[in-house]
């Protein structure tokens, strides 16, 4: 009997030893693989913690764009059904707090027993979320319901600066404006919360915090932007035009204080065309036409479109010639109403001729003939060189999407006729932002600044990321040339073609422009005005372009642009701390002033090319 027991014990001992040895062997050889297999059978929960997109501020700290937290209710049927005693309390909680019929929720849970993620309702009010979480904390069997956070982009002022700010897609990606240009800065990094099992099969919960996007502190001024948009809206409603753009700029830094382009759209509902077309028009549109209409609405005329600048470019021609000593401030010119160049008879805006003119008067009277003579003295090489120096034919580098380069005539094609017509701003195209930046450099003493819309970028906690230091890019003209141009353009407003731009008590300078569009025989015009103030203490530059004024009596006149500039200056100068002086101490030679212009300050016949020249 004892022998039999010893034998059984020995067999069991040997077998146990074999099993232990086998387990040790398997653990050493395949332990990791088996551990992973075990882990793969364990439940793992994970949810995303959404990062908040950065805010956009104006220069004074007013929020122009922010993100608002929203809550989505998520139901987890697998958890609710994991214990029989979870179902009824959870359905009761949903009925009491949200009013959901229990039978509807039960059917949803039963139909999706293995699902762990069903978004049942979006945009749940925070009050409801808070109430449910409070209820849940005192009812331990209420399970399988949680709230997912996400952010919705909100624009507190709806349409304000819409072409500058831009908007975001439903996925939170920036489209147009600053939202797109600075998308990488504004977009944060999502965090994550979840649980996993370590090598010892212990459950561990992890939380990786989200990193919110950076904030943009723009150069825009809410109050100036509001004033400008009101003026633009009034003009569109009362007079009408194909396109209109206004840029208000600090010429001493390149800061854009305001930029308005046509009718603004609702940033909170950017895909709506209801404000631009009536129901009948919308019904007649197919999807492609609607999409094209939206692209037109979103387009920023100030940076994305180009046009012939007309007489506003004469200032640049004169400044370039002065800088190269091709002309002197004491030079005089004779205008007989036309000039023959390259076999063409190119007319002046005054067909009867201006007679003898000083250099300053060539700008005051906006004389084509004088400008053609000045350009001939400057020569094509230098003319082309200064076009490049002032930034034409290339992007300014402004921090917004969609900037155009414009079109300039290449040096090899700048023959005498093209040089003559280019001298007064025809046969080549510019953008508004190019002209605003170039004019700023001419009147500020000769320093060219890259125009920009963002001053600072900071983290969500206020830490500095980057700052625009207003570094000068290059010198365009000397201070002596700049001073002469300022004085000449002051006289242009006081007694030249730009008299409607006067604002009582202020020294305003500026230059008008009227360019006839192609084809020339259609008699359509782009009118413009570049104004600045005060002449003796430069603070602000306003550039206005109006494409195809609908009122035929005004279509070829620059007066709508000059009058709008005056109305803007009148409101924003006191806001900027520049007040009327009362009796003005004139710093220019009053003997050069002339008063033979009509009260509208029109340039007479607009700048035109001779018939057929553009062909």
C-alpha cells in the first residue's frame, strides 16, 4: 500500500516538475506574446480633449474671433448593458434631466449592444450637462453616458472685418484671411484621456492635456474699421459700384488699421448668400454658380485684385525722377493738350492744354503731358528700377492669403510709348496694398515697411511668441524728395484736383486717380484717392479705390473717392488724438497754389490712352 502511494506521489511530483519547467520555458520564450494577447482582450477606453483655437484681437484688445465650448452627449450601450441593474437607473436619469422617453433610449441601446460611442445629441446646454453630472454623482448605477467637449468658432461682431479675419470650416481649419494665413499658430494640439494595462496587468489612467492655440493681436482698430465699413456700406447702398476697397494704414510702421472690401459677409454663417441675392436669384443658381458667388463674396479686393492705378501713380513717377536728379523742383513744363510719342498722339486730361507748369503744379493739375516729359528724362531703365523699388510687380508680403503680384511691363518691352503711358498710371496693373505701401514710403520720409495685419502672437497664457518689429525693408526716396511730395500733394488738396478731400482745421495731402478700363471704348473707370494727414506730423494714410461707379454722372470723376476720404478723416483723426488746429500755419509756398478748378475737384477728362493704343 505504501509502495503504491509512493509511486503515485512520485508520478505527481514528476508531472508537477514538468509543468513548472514548461511554464518557465514558455514564460521566457513567449511571455511577451502571451502578455500582449491577454492585454488585447482587456477593455481600453480613450477620449480626445479638444484644444481651443486661439483668439484674434484688435490692437486695443477687443476680441474679434474666439472659440466657444460646446457639449455633445455620448451614449455607451456596451457599458449600460454590462450589468442588468445599470439599465433602469440610467434611463430614468436621461428622462428626468433631458426628457428622453425611456423606450426610445432602450431601443437604441438594445440595437447597438456592442457599441461604445453613439453621439445622441449635439450642442447640449452646459446647464443640462451640469445637472446630469450632479445627478450622476449621487446615483452610482447611472453609467454609460458622458459628454464630449468641442469648440465652435464665434465672431462677436458678425460681419466686422470679414475679409481680413476669414472663417473656419466645420473641421476647424482656417479659410481665407488671418484664419487661414495663421492657421498653424491658431490651431492647438488636442489632448487625450484614457486607460491602459501595464506589464503587471495593473489598470492605469492617463491624461495628456491639450495645448491651446496661440492668440493673434492684430493691427486692426475696431473703431476705425467700424467707421470705414459704414462709409463703404453707405456708398454701396446710395451710389453703387462694381468693387470698392479702403485701406487705412499707419505710414510710419506698416500697421493696417482698417481694411474694407465691398460688402462684408457674416463670419458666423459664411456660406449664406441670402444677403447678396434674393430668393428668385438663388433658386435659379446651380451648385457651381453658388460656389462661384461665394468665392466672389469672400474675395478681398484690397489684396487679391489688380487694376490700372491712373493718376495716383504720377506721384511715384515724380518722386523717382527727383531722386535720380532727372528733374529739379524748379523745373517747368509746357502742356499743349497732347504729346506725340512713337507715332501716337497721347492726350492730356485737359485737351486745351495746361500751359506752363511747375513740377508741383504737374501733380496739382494731374498733367499727363508733364508726366510724359518727366518719364522721358528719367528713362526706361530707371523707371523700371523704381517700379521694383516701390514694390510693384511682386507681392508685398502682407500676412494674409490671396495676395496678387499685379502686372508691370518688362524692361525689354518698355518702349517710348509704353514709358509715356506708364508715367501716368496706365498699361500696367497694381494692387491696393502695393499702392498703400508705396505711398506710405513716399510721404513718411522714404522708408518702406512691409504692410502687416498682426502685431503680436502670444500663447493662451500670455507668453510672447513673436512680435512685428516694424523693421524698415528699404529706402525708396530721400527725406528731401519726401518733403517736396508732401507739400505738393497738400497743395493738390488745397487748390488742385483733390479739393473735396479737405477737412477743416487739418493739413490733408493727397492725389486723385482716374483710369479708363479696357476695352477703352466702353467708358468704364477705376477712380481712386490716396490721402494722408497731417502733412506736418504724419499719422495716417487712407487709400480708396472705386471700380465702376454706377452713377454715370460720377463714373469718370475721382470726387466720390476724395469725398469719402474726407468723411473718414474727419472721424478718425480726433479718435487718433489729432485735433483741428483752428488757424493753420501753412508750411508750403502759397504762391504755388492755384484756384482754377471746379468745386468737385475733378481732373477734367480722365486719363485715357489714344484710341487703339491698347490694341
